[in-house]
């Protein structure tokens, strides 16, 4: 099990920092293109939501950890923003005319596990995809 992490205060470069961390993991580990694609899509959607909504437009502290395991890739996000008003059991794809509301549904669809919790440290998102080699 190898971990790759980034700590950031959210801002215009946060998604690039997230991608650099994923690129480091992919360069060091033999992760298939399909697994990488699914993780990158889900990470982009959750990361974008944290940046856009967790601080109501204000920066928040965020940590992302990529944990590459023999059987799966797990990504955890922790941020100190507002609680996410989300019920993952009720995620549905937004109407085709909607301008937003697809991110969580897309992430849920490409992952084997998507979970959210909140405690005294903040919001915690866990994303897991089994490795398909």
C-alpha cells in the first residue's frame, strides 16, 4: 500500500494540484488506464464540489490522499468547510436540461464505493475503485 497526498487551501490551482498528485501515483504504480480514468473522473467531480460549495465561495483547507492497493485505489478527501447537504442513497442523474447536478451521480456510477461523513475534523469523502488490470 502506497499513499500519495496533497494539502491545499482551495483556489484556482487546486484541481491542478489534485491532478499532479494523481499523476505521481500513476507514474509510480501500475494502474490500468480504465481504473485511472474512473478515479480521475470521480476525483474531479468531488474535488470540484469541495472547491465550489464547501466554503460557500470561500477557500477551505483540503487534504486528498491517494492509496494505491493491490486490489483497489482509494482516494479520501477531508475538508474543513460546511457540511455537505447530501444523501448518497438518493443520488440520481440530473435532468438533461439541468446545468448542474451530475457530478455525484457520475462519481457514484464509476466507483465501487462512494461515502461521505462529517465529524469534528470536517467533511470526509471516500472514493474506491477496484483495480481492473
